[in-house]
């Protein structure tokens, strides 16, 4: 289909239709993605930053600035990726291929940890395992009279455990989707050939899902090295630095040039491994798509190990979904985190200022800072949901309609870039670009607008994907058959396109809303006291020694995001009379 | 009347339709038939106005509606044509009645008039009781009827069909063939129908254009195509079963055709070939492939070194795999083709 046929004759004759819309999309994407990254790169080579690269990489300071954090970051990245692939792959295998009891429940629970923000899981860990090493309240386990060793309370081990507990569901989602495409015919064909179960797993199933396993590994690696909240909450108190926390620290103490250099290095680390993973699997994907409609899938019989395996799976899911939420909730009600389940009251929720508790901080219902942060956070979520939907639709439309042009190819590449950029590095790039004004643009640091722009850019890959799905769903023959009736563009948009696209767009917007509400890494650098956000407040309360306020705020974030997620799921799957099976 | 003149369509360097010219009178049922990738769907999309030709013209009733040389085309809705898509393209969020009604609404008809027309066409298609259902709640054959009802509701002068029966099962396909012919008669509209199934072409068409690699191989009535195929491609593409082509040098030594010193390929109709009881100087020995009863006769196929022969003959035969079959060719071929496949 070419562009000519989609426009009335006059426009087609006018030469190059849509050049304006193409350029608009390119302009938006360039401004959102390319400019901040170019700016941060240019800054580190400018006169203001003379010698910074040398300081970071090759000076006496560089072990503390870069190589030490890099070592920790890589260790966390590889160990998290390995742990996530093992745990997520194990659960995916159980759910997709075996006759484990309560398959659906496990499948649902294994996707939940990713919906809980990683700072919530880290806070829950602290509420359980804090010891007295860094002062302040001790956690529940010391409260019970057990001594928690330092290595379990702080530093590498808890960071790693929490990262795996958070990101294994990402690996699960990717691998289970691939396993689901392993047609039971494939397995049955091997069984008819006389292959044993282990042989089928190694010879048929693994090769087919290998691309997904590699993808899961590189995604979880990139996520772990980008994560800020978990090492900041569990590692920073004992001076364990990662690239993300070091970057945060540098910007925080005003050494922005060094911070920017670290941001670029962090982007490189994350991007290189995503690229490597992608390279390993490119060209091999093709056979994952060779699926027709398989018959009813036949499952591996687990036999006697059915219930023991179920117990293992259930414990994993239970510990990573229900336990953290219960701890956060209990902790927000208990007077002290050392006694989580006694003396519950609502002080942290609705209490007035009381000098005996938490240095006189009132409960969140009476705390103007938290209330305004709630309003601003929800406002930001709504604003970003709208902007990303609009930008995503525009870009997806341009990509779909002008598939072959060079401009479209450039737009396509640029929209994928944010996937490679850790949130905190993106935040740094936005400070670099908008910290001072340039051209006609005023300085935006500390404004709501900057948060909206940065978040829109950060979520661009996701929103373009949503937009593409929506456009694909409604274009083609459905739209052509409406054109045959003579309905104009606007009329087709109103009567055909919008009704079919509305639900997809709404659920995409809700998911964006949730992503923003619970994001910490992108906004932690863009935050200013004048523009507070819930996730940043929770982080600051926790790092300043008020973990229970942090927990109460996190519960608010959780409630909002769970409600929105449920609504999104409902919109996506709600029985539409025309979508019923 | 539809007149297609030197019609071409390029996609980059690929030429999907090459210099096609043909003409059918009003009320005809034209079938464009050919293997996949022969350009027939591109032809139909140009006729519908969804695609602009890169060369040549299309005329409906004497009026030019597409001009590839001038690079313009009249919008789909203004050419008085309706199209049934291969996927049916029913709007999933509208009921059956809603699907039929919406094009009328767009055309600006009044409510009362629309309701009457919707009832009329649903009745014509025998689906008047499905009006309130959604497309996903009805069967494939019923969806097909809705798509046709939607197309004919605004009374277009030209009906276009893009492989409309390809998603239906074999029995339903036969039923819908007669149904489509009934609709064609009832509306008296000129119909253009695209298919890769030569049986559909032979049974439904008043005119057939056999397309191959973007060109018209032959244009004529179904009877003409079978009786006088103009190329080896057409000879082996149409007819049930299609005709046999035998290389001249494969004619057995004892056969009278050997004396004529022929070259190229010779066409024999299945009904002209008989099956002998044993080897003979004029028979071709082949490996038995399949046998099936056909209207009181037997259709027997044998293969050997890539050659495939089918005979339709009387008699009670018992063959099983591994047997040899001895085919007897008639003294004269029904047609001869040169090495390029042209009729000589």
C-alpha cells in the first residue's frame, strides 16, 4: 500500500504528502531523546568539564568514582541475571509445560513482583532484617531477639536478593511466553520418536526457547545495573556504591560533570549487554514463530515430585509478593518496626504531630508535604499518560504510513533508544539539557513540565509499541472497507478507528500511569522540594531514618498502582460483545 | 461495461501487473484467476480504486475512473463499486445490521429508507434473523453473507470479490458459489471475482481472464479456455481434471505420432486417454499413483520421471501402489505447444 492511495487525489498530486507530519514526529523524537543525550555527551567534553574523563577513569580517585562501583554494578548485573533466569525459567517451565497444581495461580503470582516497585521490596527487606549497625530502629527479626549478621542486613547480599525477587518476574514473563509457543505437537512428535523427557527438554524445548532465555538474561542484567532504589536503600548505608548510586551522589554534591561522565558510562554498560543479547538471538527468532494452532496441550507428568515442586514454587511466589506487601502494611500500622504485629494504631496514617513519635512528624493524612506529593504524583501520572498516548499514536502512525522513508527509519531507531538508557542516567541528561535554558526554551529544572517531558521520553518505546498495536488492529481492510463507503477521514476515525482503538489506548495509558507513579530512578534526580513526588519522598524518609513513614507512603503508591493495574487488565480483557470467543 | 486498457502496476522495481487489456459488457461475471502472486489481487484493488495504476486506464461504463498515465484515480466510494474483502473486514464493534446500515448512513440515506433496505438485503441473503448479532457470534458462512449484504446494500453497479470463498469449508464453498450467482442475477450488477481456484472460475464466470506473472495468459469464456487453450500454462491450469501435456520425445516408439516427427509438447484430454490391460508398443508404462470414481467413470493417475498423466475412462479397475499402469494415447493430440508454451 502506498501513500498515494490513502489520500484524496488532490493531495496525492500535491507531491509529497505528509512531509509535515513526518517532520513533526522526527522533531518531537529528536527533542525528547537525541538532544538530551547529545547534550550530556557534549558537556563532558566542554571546557567546563576539562579533565573529568581523566579523573573518573584514570586518576587516584577513579577507583572510588568508577572502578569500584563498576565492579559492584557488574557483579549485581550478572548475579541478578543468572538468578532471575533460573528462578523465572523454573517457574515458567512449571506453569507452561507441567501438570503442577494451581498453575494459573502460580502464573499470576509470578508476574506480580514486577508490579511492586523495587523500593517497596527493599523497604520491606529493611523492615525485616535491619540491624543496629547504622543506628535507628531495628527490624522485626532483631526485635524477636535474633541477631541479624551485617551481611544479611546490608550490602551486596540483600541488594542481590531483592533485585532477584523483583526482576525474576520479568524473566518469567519473557520465558513463559516463549514456552507457550512450544506447540504440544512439537513435544509429541519427539515423544513418538521415542525421546525421553530429559532429551525432549534438551533437544527440542531449550533450543526453541533459547532466544527468550537470552533475552530474559540481558533484560534483567540491564534492569539490575540501572536500578537505583535497591542499592541506595540497602547498600549506601554501608557505603556500597553502584554506578547508579555514585551518579546520584555526584549530582547531589554538585559535581555534575563527574556525574554526567558516570551517566554516560552507565548507559554504555547497560546498552552493550542489551546489544550483545540481541545480537546473540537475532536471526534465530524465526523458528519461534512457526506455530499454528496446536491442539490441546499435553503436559509433562511430574508424578511424585508434583507437590514438592508446587511447594517450592508457591514459597517463591509467596515470599516475593504477599510477604513484602504485608510487611509494609503492618509496618505502617505498628509503632515500631521491631514489633510489626503488635500495638497497631493509625498514627502514621492519621496521627497529629506528637513529639514522642518520629520527631513530631504528623501522619500522612495531616502531612501537607505528603498530601501535595500525592496530588503532584497523580497529576504527573495523568499528564504523562496523556502525552505518551498522543506522542505514541503520532509516531506509530508515521511509522505505519511512511514505512519506507529514511525519516521513518530514523524515527524508529530513535524511539528505541530509551530502552538502552537507565532511568537515572536519563534524569541526568535532562538536567544537563534543561537545567539552564537554551534557545527559546527557558530553564525547566524543578518544574512539572520537565518531569512530564522526561517521563514522556523515557516511556517512548512503550507508548510507540502500544500505538503500533492499536493502529495495526484498526488499519488495513477494516479501514479500507469503510473507505469504500465514501466515509471521510474524520468520520472513519470517529465511527471505526476510535471505537476499536479506545480500549487499547486506555489500558496503555493506565499502564503508563502506573509506571510513572512507582518510578524512582528517573525522577530521583529531577525532584526538587517544590515539586515533591511520593516515590522520592518515601526514599528520603527511609534514608533519613523514618522507615515507617516511607512504608506508609509506599502503601499509598501500591494501592494506587494496583487499582490502576486492575482497571487496565479489566479494560484489556473485559468481555467486549465483539471479542468474545 | 468495463474496459481495462494497458493497465500496469509497479511496486518499486517489481511489476505486479503488466500491460493488461480486456473488456467485458455490463452484467458480465468476470473472473480473474491465476496462481498466487500472479497480480490478480492488485488488479482488483486497482479496480476498486484502492490502488492507483502506474500505467494504463480503467473505464466503467465509458467513464475513465483510473488513469495510471495521469497518476490519478477516482476515490473508491465514487466509482459505484462495492468490494467483498477476503477477510470480510466486518467491523467487529457493529452488529450485523449495523454493518449493513453504516455505508447507507454515510451515503446520507434517511432512517426509514435505511431500515427498509437493510431488511431487504438481509432477507435476500437469508440472514434476517442475525441482525442483532455481532460478527464474532456468527459462523464463517454467515459472516460471508453479511459481507455480501453490506456490499450490495448501496446498490453498486459493479461488485468486486477478493477470494471471498477461500476461508470456507468445501461444502459451504459450493453452496456459496450458487448463492453468489443468484445475487449476481438479482442485482444485475457487473461482477469481478478474483480467485486462485479454477473450479470457481469455470463454474461461475461468463468471462475468465487467466493471469500469470502479471500478464493475461488468455481471456475468454470458460468453454473457450478448455476447448482452445492458447498456452501450455492455461491448458494445465483449467479443467477438471486439467489436460495432460506430454513431451513429444516421450511418445512411445510404436505410436502413430512418432512418424510425424513432432517436437514441443502435446496436449491430450483425460477423456481421450484410455488404460490398457498390459504393455504394448504404443502404450506408456507408468507407476500407479491414484484412482478415484468420478461421475460413474474412473479417474486414474500415473507418474513417471516427473510426468503425470490422468485418464478418465470407463471400466472397473483395481490398482494398488507399486502396480504399473499402461496408458494409451489417442492418435492425434488435442493441441500442440512449442517449447516456450505457445500454441502451434
